[in-house]
C-alpha cells in the first residue's frame, strides 16, 4: 500500500469512452490530457480544469491558448521552443519539466520522442527563468507496458537532481509526476520500489506526487466479442505438393477464421506491442437442422476483416472446439489502446457497441441469437466494470 500523497491523473489517450471517464471523474480523479479534443472531452464531463494536466511537451499554440482560456493551469515541456510558445501564449501556465526516462523492457518506449536529457535541464530552467515562467516540478514517463522498477528508480533520482537545480534558479519545485506504464502484473513490484525511491530522494515529502496511469485503469474493464464472419478450412488434396509440404512442415493443418475486427480496429497492439491474443469461443445458436460440431481442440489462425495479410490476430492457436461462421470470439483485457486507436481502414466501421453489464451476468445473454446475416459489427462489452473496485483501488493508492 502506498502512503505517498498520490493523485491519479489517468491518461485519456488509452480509452476515451465517456462512460469510463465519467466513473473515474466521479471517483475524484483528475486527467492527463494530451490534445485539444481530450481537454474538451474531459471538461465536458464537468471536471474542474484544476484537475487536468495538459501532459504533452509539444503543443500547438491554438490548443495551448484554448487550455489556458478554459482554466487548465499545468502543462509539460522538454524543449526551448515550447518555453517561447508558453511565454507568448499563456505565461501564467505552470510547467513541469519532462525529463528523459527509459525502461528497456517497455513495450512502447516514449524516450525516443520526448524527455529532456539531464544535461540539458540547466539550460531549459535558465531560459524558463529568463522568460519569467513558473516551473513547478518534473515529470517523466518510462514507457508504456513497462516492467522494470529500476527505470522508475533512476527517473526519481534524476528528478531530484532537477528539483535541486530548479530551486537554485529560484523555482518553487513541488510536483513530481511519475507518469504511466503501470500494469496489473507490475504494480505490486513497482509501487513499493517507487515509494522507497521517493522516500529516499525526497525525505521531507515536501512534494506532491502525481501519476498518469493509462492502461492500468482501462485494460481489464473491457471484454471484446468479435463475430466470426468467414472460415476457410483446408480441403484435403490427395497429394500435397512439395511446396505445400515445406510451408506446412508441421503436420498440423491450420484452418483460418476471419473475424469482424482486426489490427486496424481494436487489435492494433498485435502490430505495435506484439500482444498475443487468445480468445475463447462463444458458440452461436444456429437454429434449424444442425450438423454435429466437432468438439475437441482445433488449430486455427485468426484474421481481421481487411484485405491486408498483416491483419492477423493470431497465427496459430488451439480453440477448444470447431468454430463456425456466426460464432463469437471473446477476448479479455481489451480496454487499453483499443477503441481509442481504431480506424476505418478498408471501409470497416470503428463504431463499437459498448454494453455495460453487471459482472454476474453472462455476456452470452447479450448476444443476438440467432446470429444475423447482415454486416457484423464488432462488440465491446465493459464486463466487470465495477466502480466499487475502482474506488478500492483508489483508496489503496492513497
Ligand atoms: C501514454 C501516456 C500515459 C499513459 O501510459 P500508460 O502506459 O498507458 O500507463 C501517461 N502519460 C503520458 C504523458 C503518456 O504519453
């Protein structure tokens, strides 16, 4: 359990579903917004602008002006030009200096793009002071899908060095923003180590610690259900050619399933993060006369709906029965960087029907049956969406 003064500012970018954000807002959390659109969205939920950080070190002047006019009072920077921009647009805006941080194990490193190297922070602070701006602290982000506590520990140590430097320049350094990167699997490891590092570097605790968790909040609250729209089973040929033999050196024949959503939809992390998706089958009620379904495990490859062969969800996976057109494939943990990243490539919809269900009700009860023949819209259900659990999580974070 953390006993640091931790304020959560969940990152809107990983899931901008207003129902989800609304629950976070009700819990009293703030938000990390990175664009004009995200700021508008969050303000539209009735969130006080003082609970928003404009957490992007490279902003457009128009968005910055909008944020300032609407009362957002904190943003980040990591370069000299951003300081000029702030000075001429909204000099009263509070600033956090985003420093370089990097976790080798992160699924997506942000370090290539953002974060001032430590040896440039003196010049940046000097310029901020010359421009009469107010630097109030430091932020970092070790990368999304991170897992190594050492990256956080190093970043906290570097933050302290920048705090000291800032104080020498006369700034009231009081906010430490430890970014995101937290996951269900790593929070237990990272949180206590992070806490100890903060204790060690800031023993007087005269610092407000904030975090910007993205996937940690969103990921497990959504389950996605995709419809199987086509299937290509292997038709046995009497004599496989030598070429075929080479391609399928293993004796297994992989039948192919095509589902209603793919890497240009909610499964982009197959490409970006190498995420392995493992669905379970929900059998459709087929009605009418039925041929017996083959039970027992069956090897499949699973594909998205587009014409692109990159659009592969899983190249080879055992499902626990024969799958037929009209069945559904159910994926857990589909709340982070899914709907938020979905495109309309190839003319496929990126509109999802989101069903908020009480955890004890089976998702199957919500599936249309018998399956309809028209265009299959992928569905996203926020199963296990338990505000109470979130509330407890939030308590644990205090
Ligand atoms: C993406 C991002 C986050 C959220 O990252 P997660 O890895 O999803 O926790 C937080 N802060 C900033 C500045 C980001 O860019």
